[in-house]
């Protein structure tokens, strides 16, 4: 994949994240006259994550049937439909009709986001086999940038062109992106295990893994210890940073902050995440992926003691903000290695199914990320209501630290020789590599 193609892919992910953040903060304001209850809005928001989670495994099948590029294009097409339908909502007069429209749009948007995210993960792992963590870092930077930029762009567009104009402009941008993706993304990214892949080969350091793969089984793959335990890490990745979405604003009210101050606290995490994503290549190149997962998860869990802050710490806004900063800076360290470790674990068991493993791992990653994204606000709301915000953050911190230590012990026991991907080698060079091994 050339630079133009990758830049276009990244731009499409920025637009998806931006669109999400344009929707979330302003829908309650735009439709305030309909007096939609808070629980109903909560269900409307949660529909997005729930649908994206459930549809993750469907996307795996779609990529096998239609190819990764087409699934990406179908996802962008669905976003265009979402934007146009959002614009129509501005003309609705019936509360019931509006709620039905919003639920329908969120379902469509969840499916579209799932198709774009999962296909993006798969395209990156296929196109940049030996550098996938570095390029996944660029992808995560794009999502973080879109999340940080979305509210700003939304407020500007709402002021200049109104609600309908905002989403019609976004629809026009997605139409342009659709044509750019069609033009720049090469068809070669649809390679599969039945085709000869020029320039890339998977070779393991142990002779046993060079033997033919056993008969492929989804169940055996999903229950493989390292694959399953690493999947759970993806759940914690979004769970730890989404629990406060519905309760942090109320918590910050205790400090008598202005709207600007509240917005500043909310922006600390995504900004730190974006910055750290840019400089993550140093850690990726110098440390084992599984150790990065343990390190990042441990420090994310530790940061939650500050984000409360915990009851054994002072009730300080500075500590709370510091917790957000540490989480944003360390979360990326265990987010980026998850997909490569999943692929490595799967290929170690089924070395002749590397493309299928890549697609499945992408779907599994998206499933667990959205599972954490959807369940965390519910957990945060209930636990905060009964025990308070500070104890809620502390409880998640304890769980994450405990899981990071358990994952470290499991990896030490289950560790096997790593699978390497040699890129851009001639057949003769590949043969020499194999003989040396």
C-alpha cells in the first residue's frame, strides 16, 4: 500500500471518529424541546456500541465473501446514508417518530463503524505485516484526533449552517472520501490464504510450527489460552476509559468548574492518547508486545486511583486531571500490541491460515473494544449511584491491576517462540532465512 492509499485510509477513520463526536454532545441540545428522557438517550447512545459489537463477527464473513476493500467502501456508503438521515431528523415533529429515527440511525451507524474499523484493522495487518503496530498507532492517532476535533467542528458547523447543514456537509465529505478510497486503495489488500502472496511469508523459529496446520476450528482458536486472554485485554482497553462518560460531568460539578473547565478535563485523555500514539514506535520497536500490554494495563489501572481520586488520597482536581493524563499516555501502550499478539497466537496454531487469522483477529478486537465501550458507562452509572464516583474508579483500577498481573503470569507460562513476518524478500532470500532457522 502506498502513502496516498494509507493517508486516505487514515482520513476516513478521522472522519468516522469526528462524526461520532459531532453527534454525541449536541443531540440532547438540538432535540431538547422534545423532552427525551435521559434513560432513552442512554439507550440510543448504547445502541451504537451494542450493534457494532454484535456485527463484528458478521464483518469477518463479509470480508471473506466480498473482500476487505469492498467492506470498507460499504461502511463509508452507510455513513453517507446516516448523515442524510440525520439531516432529515431536523424536520420531524413527532417525538415517537424522532426516537424511532434516532434508534434506526444509531443501528446503521454502529454497523457502518464496525465495517470501517474492522476492515481498517485487517487492511493494516495485511499491508504492513512486520510493522503493523507502528501503522496501527497511526490509525489510533487518527481516531483520537477525530474524537478531539469532533466537538470543535460540530460547534462551528452548528453555528454557521445549523443542524441539517452540518450533517449534509458531512455527507458530502463522506461521498468524496468514498471515491478517494475506491481510487487509491489497491485490490491487492483482498489477498487470501488460497492465493500466493508475493513478498511476505510467515516463518516460525521452531521446526514444529513449520509442519502443516491442523484442521481449522473457530472454537479451538477462540478458546486457545493466549488468544482468549489477550482478547480480554481489548475489553479493558475501552472499559477503563468509558466508565466516566455518563458520570464525570456530575462529579466535576463538585469543583464548581465552568463549561470550559469541564471540557478541558474531558479533553486531557484523548489529547494525551494522540500524542503518545505518535511517539509509540519507540516502545514498539524496543519491547516485547506482551510486556507492553502488561505495562500499559498496569499503569492504566494505577491511574484510576488518581482519577477518582481514591478515598485514601486527597479529593484533588489536580490528582483527577493527572489520572486522565497518565491513562491517555499509557492506554495506547497496551492497545496497539493486542491485535499483533492475537494474530501471532492464531498463526502459531494455524500457520497456513494467516489471512483468515488476521481477519478474525480484527473482528475479535473490535468486538471486545465495543463490549467495553458499551458496558462501561452502565457499570459506572450504577456503581457511582450506590458507592460514589471515587470508589467506582478505585474498583476498576483494582480489577485492571489484578488482570495485568494475571496476564503476565499466563504469558510467562504459555509463551512460545514468536512468529516473525519477513517482508519484501525474494524467494531465494526467504529460503536462506528458513534454512538458517
